[in-house]
């Protein structure tokens, strides 16, 4: 038979059926009638509303492809499961049981309710995973479990209990954290775990909406971030039952989340506004902002969140801030902008950060780091239909806060990090200072220049 079905669940509720006709290479999604009538129901995405008729074609295919890992991780997953990387249906059958957001994708048409059962992972196992070579990265842990998260980096959905125990969920139970080891290309991008924790914590201290993160050592450093698409009440504590660990209290509840590629109906390969190679270009930042505003109905909050996110990424030199690093959450019956994630300095790995030329989004028409000046921020404000003074205010505030907080955080983290890691954070701190000074100065002079131009035109 050419046609095949997977079942998409939220906890033990069937949302609908994902169909794949391999002869026609056609994807379809049909909501279950029970889900359509359910008071707790939600649409998979605004482009896939709970209609009576089935959805089909690229909207369905792209939505589900966006749940899979990308780049080298996709290759590894595809090799280790013996399923082509161009076959998202086949891959989700293998690894779709625990995805970003609320979805469980199973062969079976029955799902167990959310459970409390986990398996402990030892520091030795985590260390092996952190050190694994590409072919056997999934030989331990992830290979045995059926979990899929987008992104190009290795990561493990898990649970870090209050006593430091790390455990992975059995099928049906939910993770509460995401663990990321250092980047696999550690020669080019060393100490990314410390880098990401530092930048995320900086953003949190500067008042941005970001989940809490921490570092653990196994002894390799692992960046651990709380999942914002999960609801649980700390402290997370286990009861041991032989090999099995039972989480005390209520099971962890899943919230649905989609990224901007899913929101816009784009494949994961279109996450960059200016892609390399021959991929079609992705959305620009004003399209992203408008679409998120429309979907959430919260124009002011979305604009504020996106402007802070862009300015923060500029200040730390995070050139990889693309459309799959912005998401929306379904919370209390409506879409809201999700907290920020995947914040880390990329420019710090450049011999000359000013020559970094490939910021993911154009900032007022510019993608070269050293070339972004006041006039680009002015264009950026126009593109978002925001008063320039507002953007300038965010630039000033975040610049000031990050310079102060980065020094303080570096001091605070120093006892827990090694000398090489400390040097990297010191370089990020310096990079922030240079760009903060430059941004404040060039955003001020552009106002003076605009005033002068106005006076000039009045006098003519
Ligand atoms: N703290 C978090 N809570 C919930 N989901 C997250 C969180 N961090 C990341 N994700 C999800 O996991 C995906 C991959 O994470 P990300 O940090 O972007 O990895 P990568 O560095 O590989 O791009 C994201 O696109 C998002 O859907
Ligand atoms: Mg990412």
C-alpha cells in the first residue's frame, strides 16, 4: 500500500492523522472530529486551522519537517535510523514521540496519558554522548528514545531534578529541560555551552523574557535550559523504584509551540533571509514581526520582544539569529510570543568580528556586523513602523545594562569555569562593550544629522 498514517497526539488526546502517499509523495493532515469538538483543542498552526476537510500538500509537509533536526544532526539521525533525510514522515515515525511543543507523533492510534516515569542517565553516559563522534552520537541515549528537536546542534530533552539527577523520559512522559553539549565543531566554536549560558543569563538580567539556564559538568560542560513549552512546579523530585524513577506530583504538562518557519508555512531551509547556496530566501524581520503581531493580536508586545531580540543579538554578535530561533506558544487559549532562546555570541569566534558579514536578518538593509550604524537602525525602525526614538531607547538601555551585567556575571561565574572558558567570556564582554559604545554613539549622531537635515530643508 502506498499510503501510510501516523497519529498526532496532545497527551492522550488524538489531534489528527498525518497521511503520506509515497507514490504521489503527497502529505495530508486530517483533524480528528473529537479534537475539533474538544474545549482544550488548538490548531497545529494558523495555516492549518481545525477544518472539516483534510489539509494537504507543502503546508503539511513543511509543518512537520520543521520538527526535525537540521544539518549534520539530521544526517546522523537519518543514518542511524536508516531513513532518508528527505523523508520527514519516515523520520517522525522513528523520533516523533517527544517533539518541541506539545505534539507526540506515534504509529499507534492510542497514546498513553502523560506519565511520571523516567530513566536515570549517569554522568558517564552523558559524558560519552558529549564526546561521541558523529556516527555514534545516538548510540547511547537519544538513539533509544524517540525525541526530536529542531536545530543543528546535538541536544537531549531530559529532566534535571533538584538534587542534580538527570533522567530521560519514558515514552509518554515529558522532558522539562534541554541539555546541549559543546558544539561538535569545537575547534572552530569552542566552549559554546558556557557561551550560551552566559548570553542567556545576561538577557534574563537585562529584563528580557528568557528561560532559566545553568551549567553542569560530566565533566564536559553541558548547557541546561528549562523548557518554556512545559508546565511544572519546582522542585522536581524523583522517587526511586529500582531502575525506574517516578516524578513526584503532577505529570509535566506540554504546551504547543511553533517557530516562525511553521507560522509562515516555510520549509526549515528557508530560515535565513539571505541564504547561502541555492535555497530560496526566508522572511525579513518586518514580515516576521507583522505575522507574529497578527497571529497573537499583541502588536506592542511582539514589537518590543522582536526589537529587544534584534538589539541583544547585535550587541552580543549573534549572527545566527534566524527564523527558527523565534517561536510562538499556545498558552491559556491563545498564541503568545515565546521567550527567547539559542542566544550565543558567534562573532567572538571571528578573528575580526567587524568583518563578520552574514547576520541572519538584515538590520535596516545591512548584514555586515561592522557596518551596522545609526542609519541602519533608523531604517530598521521604519521597516517595523516604529518611532526611531523607541529603537534608540532600547539600544541605549540594553547597551548600558549589558556592559554592567556582563562584567558582574563574568566575576560571578569565574570560580565555576576554567581559564579558557573565562577568556572566551572576557572576549564576549569586550565585544559587547565595543558595540554598545558604537551603537549608542551612532544612534545619537543620526538624530543630530536628521535634525540638521530638517533645518537645512526648512531654510531652503
Ligand atoms: N528553552 C526552551 N524551551 C522550549 N523549547 C526550546 C527551548 N530552547 C530551544 N527550544 C526548541 O528547540 C529547538 C532547538 O533549540 P536551539 O537552542 O535553537 O538549538 P540549535 O542551537 O541546534 O539551533 C528550537 O527551535 C525550539 O523549538
Ligand atoms: Mg536554533
